[in-house]
C-alpha cells in the first residue's frame, strides 16, 4: 500500500483555475476524504492523483516517487467511479476477473483470486449471475471487487455511493469502511456530504473554490475550524456567527460583545475591526443571570434535543438545548457561551484568529 503526497498542485483549464496550489499527504493505510461543495475541485484533484488529468504545476508523489507526469497505467491505482459501469454482457465472475485476464494471469490463479475477493465482499453466491439483474448494493460490491482484485497501491473513489438512496447509502458506507479496516488499503474518497466525511474518514481535506481550507482529523476540523467557510460547511446546524466591531488583544482572555464581556480561549493573534464570534449551537446555554440577551424566534423539536433560534444584538443564533427546557415564542432570556469552545474570526478574510485552544490544530493544517 502507499503514501500519496501532493505538493502545490495546481490545475488550470484555459483561464479558469480549478485547483489552486494545494498540498496535503495521505498516509499509508488511511481512509482520506476530499470534502467540499459542488465545483470546488475535488474530482479534478482526485483525477490528478490517478493520472487521468495532468497538473499544470506542482508535484505528486506515491511512496516517495514523483509520478505527477506519469500516465494512469503506470501508477498502479484503482479508480472507482460514481457510475460503477460494469460490463453488461459478462457475469459477476467475468467482471471481477477482467483486470487479471488483461494482465495475462494464469486461469487457476485468477479463479483463486476472484474467490478470495468474493469472500471478502460476501458475494460468492452470485458469482455466476448476470450483472443486469443485480441490486444497487451488489453492483457496488462487484465494482469494488473489480478494483480490489488487482491489489493496487491505493483506491481512489469519486462519490461511489452518490447514486444510492439515503438508507442504503448509510449501510454501504459502513460496509465500505469495514472493508477498508480489514484490508488496510490507502483510500481517497470524494464527497460533498459532510456527515459522510465525518463518519468515514480518518482525515479530511476541506476544499472551496479550488483552495484547501483545512486538512486534519474530523474532530479537530469540527472543533477548531480554520476558516468561516469550514465552520459553516461542517456541522448541522452550522457554527453560529455573531458579528461585531471590536478588539481582540493578544494575550486577552475575554472580548467585549456589545454591552457584555465574554471569556474566550487566550488570544495568541490579536486583531481589531470587523470580527466574528463563532460558537456551535451545542455550546450555547440558557442562563437567566447572563447579561447577553436573546429573543426566541422559533423552536425545532428533535426528540432528545431542540434547536431554538434566537435574535441577538449581533445576529441570529441557534442553540441546541435539551427538549426538557421550556422556551416560549418571544421569550427574552440570557445566553451563555462555553468559553473553552469559542473561535474568533477576522470577519473579512474569514480566517480563524489563533488562540490557546486552536493554535496546535491550525499549525498542523
Ligand atoms: P462536483 O462534486 O460537482 O463534481 P467537484 O468539486 O468535484 O464538483 P470538479 O469536477 O473538480 O469539482 O470541477 C472543478 C471546476 O473545474 C468546476 O468549475 C468545473 O466546471 C471545472 N472543470 C472540471 N473539468 C473541466 C474541464 N475538463 N474543462 C474545463 N473546466 C473543467
């Protein structure tokens, strides 16, 4: 299996830059997610890793060897597409064995390998069935079988579950992750679904407009977003942003938001002017004694929790509260924010200001 290192890769299509100077490393055996909204450059990045697209500049290394200008056939990487096109005139066995036949492998060896892969995927009973009548899940398994049987250095997957309905998708994503854990194969997986990325990935790269916004383990990205874009793209509901004109002094442990003072993790990087106070909905609590006030606008009941929307002096804010808390429409109440979890941002650039809490995560990315 393989480590894949991307160094300052850039891809232009005519005047348009689809990927701007991106760098990150996929470690050997990792399940690695490329996450971002439609058009942000995920597929282009993956295609450059596979050798289906050549970078305009920058370098790609597989296990330390520079492969950026090598064609796909010389990279020993398997690409699994969203539309897992199977050969319709062949049965399951024919589809899975095809890559080995093309390599000229002896028949007995092919038979053994196909059986081994079918066992891993739990499809030994359908090996002689035509692919035409198979369910979506079985088609997906056959497509994976065809990729696995070659034992490539890495798997690249472009929204492989995108065509499946929600329930089945969840089932397949668990199966895919379990398969990965059994095989330990380096996998790079493209998705626009933040939940899928958080659930499946060892690491995530978040992209927007061709730029890598953040790179790290899911919990660090959720807790300590590097930019406002990441804070909004990840989490449901997303992080709240309270906009204010103010000062965040280096070394300070509190900031002034309107008429009230709020504790924040010790500031390492000072800033002043238009700032954003970021707090996740689950880190907002009701406290009658708190000076920062909000008026309840709406409540969304979710079973054990409820999402309550408040109007505050600095914008609308959502709080995730226990369903047992009674909040009447129009009620004005004090709001308290967990000071250990706050992120301050430069409102204009969108970059998170460094604090005692996030500086380690931001320096890693
Ligand atoms: P999606 O999830 O919608 O596939 P994506 O994040 O994978 O989005 P890409 O497919 O990498 O995005 O495309 C990034 C941008 O580059 C898009 O604006 C797309 O239109 C553009 N693009 C991709 N391939 C080409 C091409 N061959 N020629 C011109 N523009 C392209």
